[in-house]
């Protein structure tokens, strides 16, 4: 792997640890577990959410494989002028607010306020925007070999965007009730 890919891997690993750590801490510190986080999402919509979550996880591995093993950072261009480094920014945009979402949500549930709700919505919006930026960056990457790995990366980023930009950023907040 190229040095830029190692940097991206470090960002993803550190961010992933922060996200998982925030979830572990959140579940340990708050009774009711994950059920309280579903808010008003019930029935078929919850099943759809489980499906999109699974697709997003599979998609994460698909686009990660492409980013680490199928693209050459030395000559990669996104949109004809941005280098591979843009993936650092995109993953920071996804991972930092992802790590903040659960603590912000529990803080809001403990003491609801407009400012806390805006914090929760902002975290979800940043993740959704980051996931859409990732989809754009993969679609617009050149040079690329439009092989199976590339199309799995595009599909994976689309699935990830469906989960984060639609299910999490738009639908969950509309239904969430304390």
C-alpha cells in the first residue's frame, strides 16, 4: 500500500475506534440500551433500517477495498483536480460526527433543548453530507479501471449514503421522540 493509503487507514482505524467506543460507552451509561435510540421508528421502517444498515456495512468493505487496493494515490484525481487526500477530509467528516452522535443524542434525551437537538441533527447531517461526498469522490475518480471492484465501490458508497443521508439524516430525526 502507498503511504497515503496508510494515512487513510489510520484515520479510518482511529475514527472507527472512536465511533465504537462512543457506542459502548453510551450503552453502558444509559439503561434501555438501543431501544430508546429508535425513537418513533417502528415496524417495517425499522426492518428497512436493519436492511440498509447491513447493506451500508457491506458497502463500507467494498469501497474500502477499492480505496486501498484498486486506486493509485500518486495519480488519482477526483473531479479532475483534487488528489487522494480528499478522502482524508471525507472520512473525518463522516467519523468525527459519527462518534459524537450517540453522546449528543443521550444528552438530548436526558435534558431536551433546542440547542441539543440541533447538535444531534448537525452530527447526522455532517455524516450524510460526508457519505454523499464519498459517493461523488468515487464516481469522479480518475484514472480508474471500471472493473468489478470499482462498481462494487460505487454500489457500496451508494448503500452507505442511503443509510446515512436518507435513513439517519432525514427519516430518523423526523420520527424520533423523547
